[in-house]
């Protein structure tokens, strides 16, 4: 409904909430996908505070995916996680006063 009404802030919030739900269920890949939707919408809206939060949530879920079932580390997932953490810092800088 919110998407049909083009209430994009609400769509972004719904995507974030869905991400949190599936994150709690342990599906970090799907959670990262929902947070990516929220991130895109918030960036398009110029809502940098929420964009930073979505970016951080993506990073967290990618970090969770970086540990393999054998206890090893997936370097690609770990690198992607770090990249999103640093992007989150950039987004924080866009809304935080100097």
C-alpha cells in the first residue's frame, strides 16, 4: 500500500523493519537485501541518517555471513562488510553538523 501511494519514507521504514525481522531469524543474506532497499530509498530521499543506519545494518549482516560453517573466514564477505561500515561513516558525515 505504501509503495502504491508512493510514500517512500514509509516504504524505506517497512523494508528496514523486515530486515530486522529476518535478521533476528538468522537469515543474514535476506536481511541485507531488505536493508539495501531501505538504503537506496533513503539515499534517493536525501535522508542520510537513515541511510547510514541501513548501511550499518548491511555491514553487520555481511559480517555475520563472513564466518563460514567450518569456522573459517570468507574474505570477500568480510571485505564487503568493511566497505559498508566505511560507507556508513560517510553517510553519517552528510547529516552530522560539522
